C-alpha cells in the first residue's frame, strides 16, 4: 500500500511539473508580443520574397522574334521615311517575319530583282522539257544574274520565254498574288517582299517546281555575283546568295533599290534564312543602297545570333 501511495504521489508530481512548463510557456508567449511579431514578420518576408520571385520571372519573359526584328527594322529606317517592305522566312521556326511602313496593299517596283523570276521560269520550262538551254542561253543567264545585264534579260524573257506571259504564269503557279509583270519594261513590274519569298523558296528549299539540278544552278549564279553588286542581303553575312535591283522608276529621282536572297549564319544550320528588302522613293541610288544595307545588317545581327 505504501508503494502504491508513493507511485501516485510521483505521477501527480510529474503532472504538476508538465502543467507548469506548458502554462509558463503560454504565459511567456502571451507576455512577449515581440516573439509573435517575429513569427508574423517571417511569414510576411517569405510571402514578399515569393511575390518578388514571381515578379522577376515575368520580367524576363523572352520577347518574340517578330518584335525584336521590328524594333531593329524601325531603327534602321530614317525619320524621313521612304517606302519600305521587308520579309524574312526562317525555316528553323517555319515562320515569316514582315515589316512595312506603308499599307499592306502597297506594291513595289521590282527593278532587276525581276531577273530571278526570269531565271526560275527558264529553268522550270527546261525541267518540263519545253525548252533546252544552249551554251549561249547559259552564258546569257550568268550575265543576267552575276552582272545584272539588261540585254541578257531581254533575250531570255522575250526570245526564249515568249514575253511577260511567262512571268504571269510563274506568279500564278507560285501563288504570288500581289506581283504584276509589266508587258514591255520588265523593270517596272511590281511585287512585294512577301511574294518574293515564295520565289526564293523554290530556289533554296526542295520543291516540285524546280529540280535539284536547277536549284543548284540558280544558287551557284546568285552566289557568284560581281563584287560591286554584293551589297544588300549580304551586309554582315558570312555566306549568301543574292540578286539586287535599282532603278529611277519615273526618271524624277524616285529610286527603287531592292535586294533579295539567302543567308546562312556563320555558326547556324545550313538551311539559313530568306530575305527580301524593297524600298521605293529614295532620292538617289546611293541613299537607297545605304538604307537596304542598314536593314540587312540589322536583320543579320538578329538572326545570326
């Protein structure tokens, strides 16, 4: 019995000690608001930090390539704006990027970039067995593209293809709905940068309109233009194929200066990208070339990263 009383007394004593400890802790917390405030401050700090991290994450969201290119193109075009139309196709993204400072209904004088279409239609007809290319035809084609010789363009378009109807057929076949072939003065034909991308695609990417041999032939000519014509699309590029055009469209200092072609980045894949730049209403040829160079340089800096 005495042992039992001792055990009961010990259990009672332990209970009292626990109660005192717990109660004392509660009283201490009640009497020390600073501790409660510290806990609250920790919670607020954690919440604020989380909000800050979320806010930072939103700030670093990448800007789209279209916006980056548009910013560069707008910066390259002077305040006193000539008419400008730029289009780029990047097979890596399978997207076309476009900029113009005019309405989307505006078309542009093609000048000598029309010669690319003449070459493509000549090669297409050769692939179809409609024409054969003699040694003289090939020499004329080389002079037309590499030297931008106008007499060679006349010969191939009118004597070998039968006239502007061949270009009309080309535009219909490739869905170039905003391109128009002038019946006599082929340099005054009109087009848009986006339409020219459709033409460039059949030269630089596999398709059913040109054979592989014809594509390689066109690429070789556009990749070996005379050094005095290697401006425009080539500006700031390591490897390129191009054709440029320039023309005082109305003999009153309203120059059309254009450049179309293909660029491969120094460290990128071999698909590269296509570029077409059209400008109208420049005061002279030199000003037009400078503008086209600035636009091409801006494009190649962005896409060559």
